[in-house]
C-alpha cells in the first residue's frame, strides 16, 4: 500500500544521526525544543556503524591475539588462532548495543525519529523519502535545520568500490575472512590502522602511498615509531608511488603504481583496499533550495556558532570541514542546539585532540612548537620518553614519548604530542590543561598516581621547567 505524502512541522530538523546529529538532537530536546531527527541508514552514523567503533574493536581484538602470541618475554607462551567471523560478530554486537543506546537516548529526550532520506525543498521545508517501495514520503516544515550528513570514503579513478576486489574502509571492517594478501592504497591514519589489523590477522599487507611519507600531517618523530612497528609486523611500505589501476588475474588482482620518475611497479594481492580519505556528503541535500552552496570540496562554511551562510541552517560534523573527527562534530552539535535555544554558546577549537590508533598510538592536541612560534609565542618544550616510565616497562610497550609545549614567559600549556601506549587517552590531560589555562607548574605540581603512564605528562612538564627527576633535563 502506498502511504503517500504526509506533512509535519518541527522547531529543529536534524538531518543525519551520527555523532554531530544525535548530540544536537538530544541537546535540543533537553532544551525543550521540538526536534525531528532524520536518518537514512543507521542511528549512530559512520562513527558507530562503519568507522570509529568497529575499527577500534578490530584493532583491540587482533591486538589481543598478537600480544598473546608475542609475550614469551613475560613468560607467556600461546598460539592464538583468529576466527575473523567470530571477531566481526563480536564487533557487530558492540555496534548494535551502542546504536540501540543512541536511539533510546533520543527517544528519552523527546526526539522524534524518522527513517528516510532528507533533502531541502524550500527555505523552511524538507522532504523525506522513506525507504522501501510504497513507503511514501514526508514533508517537514522547520524553523531551524542542522545538517549533519557526515562523510563517505573517497573513490579514486580506476578503483571503484565493489566490495569484492576493491574495498572501502567500510568493507574492510566487516570481512567474511581475512584475505591472504591485501594492497592498501593510502598510508594515512585509516590505511595504517587497518594495515595493523590485517597484518595481525595473518594477511600479507602491502601499502602504496603517493606521498613520500606515511601519516602525513604528523611530524616525523611521531610517525617514525609507527612506521617502524608496521614494518616489524611484515607490512611492506612503498612511498612515493601513486596507484594507477588494477586488473584481475588468475590468482587475484594486480595493482599498478607509478612513481614521480615514471617508473612503474605492480603488486599482486587477493584484494585492494582504498583508504585515501573521506569527502563530505552534501550532494544529496538539494542545498540550493535552501540557499546554500558548498565549497569546491563539498564542505559548508560555518561561523563560531555552527551557523551557515543561511542564518537558520546550521552544519555540524564532517560536513562543516576539517578536522573530520567525531568529537569535534559532537561539540558542534551541542553548540548548534544551544544557539538555537538562545543559549550563549560558541565554538572554541584551541584544544581539539586527534588520535591515531596504530601501534604505538599517536595523540596530539593544541600547538606544536613550530605552530607556537608562528603564533608569536616563545615556546618551551619538555619531553619524557616511555623508556623511562616504570609503568610502560610493565606493559611491554616503551616506544615513544610525551612532549608538552608551553609559552616560556607565561608558562601556559599550548599543546602536546604523544606517541606511545595509550596516547589517545593521555592526550586528554594536555587538552584539559589547555582548556583550563593551566601552566607547566600546575601540571608538574599535580600529584599523579604511581605507577601510571600519565606520570609521563607530569615528567614532561617538569622537564620543560628544568627539574625533572626521572630524565635528564634539557
């Protein structure tokens, strides 16, 4: 039976139920606004369903197996076998639990949930096509709209995703089994994280990267321990080689590359994974009907209140531009909802952390020393190697360091860069210091639990002040 069009109205229409969208919807509901949240696929968006959570689940699971198989030094002798199907099933259980939780939280906060694909149909009107034959559509009049449609993996010419030979990161997070061999195109954080997962699952992994460095965007001293580790896992890393195309062979596929000098190479594998970045999803929204035009890369420009060029339309998360990070989208979603409700809320990006969940992990926040100099500060840095950390020694992971950056004159903490065990967690302490306007003295004077990895942050601050106890001072 064809349901046909129905018409409804709402104070706030949120398009997309990823981290930016569902946070915006819940916060708006808490502020007594009438909210409608439209999602075309799955609540939780890419982060919960096909990105952050699934990838970290597989990173953890394959890491457990790898740790067990390589713990002879600790007196542990094991030969674990990986059941990729069981691992994926466990991962899906986590995803189901989290996405179900998001749906319950939205309902508990009064959010009206609508399944379907939304596009604008006027300055204050959207149309939602419900999935499925004969399911009809819905027109929604809104006072305010929040665009939170996220991003998708970038395809490159000659490597269209088919899920069989050419995989996107989404395909790679739900494999039926680990392939015998895999070529990964791209040595950014997604490519490096998934290279570790598959290498630990027993796959022969080759990475080809058109740039001359892996993990571009991170300084050499942060990337080096990760590159060393991935190569120790047996991953072949070929830098300065651009993927040109692939063809099927009797044994799988052959990926062709070319370097800057025009020299060609080929790599045989069972499958190829393309992980060269993500692009915003704004081309499905019929933006012109609401008076918006994305930039040449598809992003929507916003101000410090998450407002677009159209004052009653907001954009949060990946569609609002770099960095494409879930926690940045969550903050933007919260701010958008509060601004719509008349709250004095605004965005401050001085302490947005970033993390790479490789082995070892990378965590960064705030300014590097070079960025501090460029901003007019007289930076001072302090560093603590994990080799000098008692807790790191007991975990068996001593690669890397904690570095803290501060203004020498005022002592204010400006940034931090960490590579090593639990860097993704440790960086939060530096972020909090920046947010609170803490000084090196504040961090150094804070009593940290012993023995913990977080002592390295305190030691780095003491090193910057010239009175570190467990390391030689600068």
